[in-house]
């Protein structure tokens, strides 16, 4: 088949060139349309359901909102996991589906189940709503809305919600815009209990009157002559005066108005979160732009930026949008790092090709494969929906891509350079014969390299989303290189290598080749010593494996720092904000810091739910060249020392996207998460504290913390049924008074054009500020009397629940930490052993592990099954190539010896054995097999020409010295820029590149020396 393809392409050279040009145009179009992101989308298919429960404690939120929502989600097809968090005023349930489920199908299923809850939830709850269709790292842009000095923060919040947010949500690709911080304007009816009593009115009367006296109505049409007039009944309130003029009742012809019993003012709603910047006390309003799932970050951000410019021009004078987080900065830096490495690698490859071949035309012919293979990869990526990102582009090695073309051009070039003067064949005939000679080995060699990437394509979960697109992209590029090597390269050789072709062997290469020939003769003469030495090296490398350490993937340096501070659950938002300002000022003292922005609490609408005790401080850093510190780790350590004296807080240092990824992996914002499951919150807290204590003794632990499930002080107003019954008052009446007088209740809204502002009815602050004041609140009795709340209830201070987390119907506690200065795998193994010995789990309680260790273990287990299967497939493919079990076994035998250099390289550089490093070994296996195929094919060809075994091995090894050395050298040189890169994103491909470079050194040496020795020995024994 390969011979027929080569016959056709060399006969139809013009057609091949035209197809090639069309292919280039298609590839360029695909490249321009290709989505560009910093990372692949690793989000599992999930739907979040948020239920507002204003004023409720976590216990009520769990019972009244979370559990009902969780229960109706049971039985949905292909649901993998259901987890939830119940906190004061909010329930969030996350329904995780299996990979491959369409997100809109998942949302439809969830919505159908939510419809079943209609009318079943208590009236005091908001309606359960689904979160936006975004991705885990879909927070692509954050900004603050800032005004001139003295500008009312409530007006800024209004501009954000009713102008900026609505405009940004019209941008294609934006899933939602979340408001964080600021003061939300509302109309407040602050009731004076004394005046209420004086006029004989009740709290319920005020509420009902405000709710009922705010409406417009339509009354049809009245005809006047030839014109029709619309009839409207106008009754909407417009301001505080209108609300105050609402009548409660009339007594003796004199109305009792709202303003007679209450003060109507414009105030701000209770805050659920606050945002501060650079240690300044100014109240800021922020917006968070979420990207829709499946969109290109760079494209969406370009549209957002265009819309922001338009919005800025429409804002009031002095008001402006100020960016403090833009994911396109990270994208630009990572793509620059990858692009720089690819460009440098490509230049090195071309230089090596020209130097080795000694001919500029031949070197450039091979180099043509690089852009064409990339364009083919872009076409396939665009067709399959993959984005260009750090992972998909970071593993492409131009040296590996050109290997097939190197063998093709080297063989054609060599045959043209060594043809005899009396050779009657034309250049085209020699090119065809030389191409056919290596066509089949090239096909099988590249097919085998593609085959070794199959294990990565089989990965599932988050690790599959990380690495499978990368494997597909590399395979696309390799397949493109195969098409070029078997079609365009022979055609270009026939056109450009006409006339005299001279092979100029450089002196250094001649010297190197002579040394190789002598070394080969020495190893063949000392067969057992050679085999023994190789075995010792392999055994020594395997001994080093347990000392390498393991991790899921290296930590990406995003060029920013995220400082997470956790205070006591009992802290107020104002006090938490006060401590955060101290943290910002401490961090701001570092000249390396450009800006510091902190988010305390949670955003409006339930996005990213956190309590008042938790704050996220984003630290944007100046360019690295301006730093005083040699590394980011040293800077983080110095910052840790700077904030340590601030009392009442525990600190965790991470990065913005790393924080999102950790949360996606396990629901905990750290690399390691120990999950304890059980029923009793007190017992879960005790077990969590015990595990935290044990983990604190393990070397390498950092940012250790356990979730605070209890410790939130509560002022409980317990209704006494007998006391209420004595006065004929229902428990519901008592609770309604407690809820409205203390917590407040929204009665209606003031409509101002497109804007809406709540009207809240509540007692004035001094009438509800403490237990004594609350006890004096009066409840109306059926006979017209008023009974103090303290006579109907028991008011007590208790320690309540701070937060309740659940997973698959079970309550859970999470102990989380990061690992510093050692490998994650070793840390987890030690932690598991110590916890098993020192923490006794009561009946009904158990522990699971989440985070990066879980993903690494799952990926390793998967690869442990799939890689051997692929090696078996490679073996049979090799058998199909050579029709010999012996030859297939010889080449497969080269694989374990390829491990030697890779393991040694990891040891020398201090890198851990991560999934990225495992991918390096997989890529290494492909190149090793390819070189083995090239070598053994030549041995067999020479023996078929009549050479005896010893001469065929020596001559074949000498003939293939240059192509084997070239393929190994260009493959390793293509990865050197990645191994040495220091820019943003360089950490991810570094282990892969390091393994390939080190492994190719040992693999090439063993291919050139050990493989000929083994081939001669095996063949000699087979023919005795």
C-alpha cells in the first residue's frame, strides 16, 4: 500500500503541491478560529442549585432547603456525585454528572426535578435556581467600580447592578456577571415600637399596608371621539414620602399613616460580603465576569474589553471601571512561554538537520514538515473542539514531528549522493526507490508513537481533561507529519534535489562515526559485558524510583498570589473586614506587590459561598526582574512572616487558578483534602481536629486547616408552647414577629424605571440590638392585648453550627493542607499510616482522601492497566512489520532500558514523578521503538541482499548511525527549551521534557550499541 501511494504522489506531483497549498490555507483558517485558553477546561459536568434562605441558621437551611433539593436529585440518570454546603442564609447543592453528559441535558434533568419541589418548600425560602453555565476556571475578569471622593457607595452598587452588569451580560460568551461587595440600596421602614403601641397598630398591619399599597393597574380603553385613551390606575410609590403616606387605618376619620409609627429612610441591605483594596477603608463594589462553558477565553475577553470601553464612556463623570484580575494576562504569558519554547526548539531542530545532512536544501526540506504538521493539528483541534493552551501545545516536540521526514530525506539524500556514474536511473526513479525503502518503517514507527499515546486518551476524570486533549493534539501533529513524510517530502525531494548532490560529512561527524564504529566492534566482541552493564544500569535506575517522590502535576506559577485567611466562625463581617485591612497593609509593604484586593464573605446570589470568617486576598505582583527575592517561594515565606503577627486568623497561600482547580478536584481549596464522613457535627469536628493534629507533625505540611463546623454563637428565641397557648397566641404568630421585627422582611419594591429597590419592614436598630431589647418586643394577642416576647419564649445564648457540608447524602468534615518541600505522594502515604494508627474512627464514621493525591492515584492505576496493553499491541504491530517474534521482542526489550536516562534526569533535576513525567516516558517509548524499527529494518534488508549476519549488523549499524542519532538529537533538542524555560506555565511541560531528554540519551546509546549485540546473538542462536 505504501509503495502504491508513493508511486501515485511522485507521478502526480503538481496535484500534490496544489493539495498542499489548499491544506495550508485550511490550516491557517483553523488556526485563526482556534480557541485559546491558559488551561484546558477540566470542569466536570455539574449543575449548581442555589437557594436563598434569608436569616436562617445552617441547621434550618440544611433541613428546609438542602435535604429536599438533594432528595429530588436522586435517581437522575448518570449522576456521579451530589455535594452541598448549608450556611447562614444560603444553600448550595452541586450535582455532578458523568463525563460526556451534555450540560444542557443535565440542566434540563435538574430543572425537571426542581419543578417537583414547587409549593413544597417553606414560604420563607427563595426559589431554588440553577447557577450559570460556566466552567470551574471561568472567572475570567474582575473589576471594581470606583467613583470620585464622596461618591455614594450605594449609587456605585446601583450602577453595577442596573447598568454595567446588564450590559456585560449581553456579550456573547459571557455566562453571568456576579456582583460582590458594596452597599445595596433599599428603602427601610424602621418601626418605633412605642409609637406603634401608641396608635394601637401591629407589625403585621404595617407590613400588609406597605405590601398592598404599591401598584399600578390597567383599566382598558376609553374612546373620546376618534381617539382611544388607555386608562391607568397609578398607585406605585416613588420615594420615602410616598411610603410614609401609606395609611394603616382610619380612626374617627383620622388616618394612621406609616410615618406615624415608623421612620422611612434610604439605607443599605445587610451585606453578605465586602471588598477592599490596598488597605484602604473605602467600600468598593466589584463585578465578576464568568465565561460560558465551551467558549474561547481570549475571544470572550476581547468582546468584554470592547464592551467595557463602551460602558466606561457612558458612566457618570469621575466613575470608572478598574481591572484587578484579567485571565488574558495569564493566557498571554503562558502562550508566550509555549510559543517561545516551540520557536527555539524549531530553530535548534533546523540547525541540527542542516549540520547533519551537510546540505541546506535537504535540511529545509525536512523543516517544512514542522509548520505543515502544526497546521494539520490545528485543523483537527478545531474540528474536535480542543483549545490551544498550555497542555495541548506544551507537549509538541518538533524533533519528534520531523523524525519520519528525517529518515525519508536522509535516505533519499544518501542514495542520490552515492549513486554511481553509470547508474541509468533518473533522479525521480532513485527518489522513488529510496522512499519505498523506508516508507513502510516510517509508517509503522510513527503509528507506534501514536499508539503509545492511547493510554493518555483513556484517562478519565480531571486527569483525563488535563492530558487527553494533549495526547490527541500530539497524535494529530504526528499523523500530519506522517502524511508529509509519505507525500509532500518525496515530491519536494524530486523537485529540489536535482543535479549533483554531494554529501559533505563534517569532520566532527566523521570523527564521531569512527569512534562509534570502534565502540560498536568493542561491544560486539564483549557481548556479555555489554549486556551485563546495561542490566546493572537498569537495576540502578529502578532502585532510584522510590526516592523520586510523586505528585499529580507540578504547580503552575501564575505570577500572582492568593492569600486565604480564616477567622473564627463567630466573627462579624465588620471585624473580619477590619482584620483583612491589616493583612492588606502588611502585604502592601512589599515593593514586589502592585495591587492587593480582598473579598470577604460571599457574592450576591450565592456564587462561591463563604462565611464572614473567610477572606481571599488577591496579590498582583510586579514583573519578576524588579523583585528583591530570588524566587516566588521566598517571597511567599516573607509574606507569611509579615502576616503571622496579625491575631485571630489562619493563613493559606495559593494562586487564583490553582485555588479554583483544587476546589474542583475535591471541594476543598487545597492540594490535599481528608474527608471525614458521619452524622454528628460535634463528633466530626472532634475527628477533624484530631486528624489536623496528626497531620501537623508530618514534614512538608503547609497551610493546614480544618473546616469549622461548629462555633457560631446563636441567640435562640425558643417559643414556649404552654405560655403561648395561655394567651391564645399561635407559635406561627410569635415566629412571624421575631422574623419581621429582628430580621426584617421585604414587603414590596420601589420601581424606578429599569431599577428595583426592596422596601423592608423592620424594628428600628435600638429596639432589637440585644437580648433584652428583643425580649421586650410585643406580640399582639387575640383579645387586643400585647404580650412581651420574653413572657412567651426562652431567650438563650448557645453555640451553634457554622456550616454543614454534605456529600452523597452524608455530612462531612474536611481537613485540608498544601505540601511544601516534598512530594505529595510520599506525604499522603505517611499521613495515611499515621492517621490509621493514631485516630480511632467510631462506628459509622470513615475517611476518604481527595485532591491531587486522588487524581494521581486514579491516573496511575489507569495507566498501570492500559500501558501494558498498549505495549502488547505495539508488540503485535512490530510482529506485523517484521513477521518475526524475535525481532519484535528485540525492539520491545529496548523500552525498559529507555527508563534509565529518564529516571536519572528526574533524580538530577530534583523533579518528582508526576503524570506529566509519566507522559514523558510514554513519548520516550515511542521514539525508542521508532529507532529500533529503523535499525532492525536495515539489518534485515542487508541480510536479504546476501550479507552474512556479522557484516550485516556492523554495516547496518554504521548506515543507520546518522538517522538514529539525528532523530534522537532533534527530538531531545526540541524539548530543551521547555526543560530550561522559566516563564509562566513552564512548570507543566518541564518534567515531560526532562524525561524525554534524559531517556533519549540512554535509549539512543543502547539502540546503537546494545541492540546490534542482542540482534546478532539472537539471530545466531535462531539459525544454529
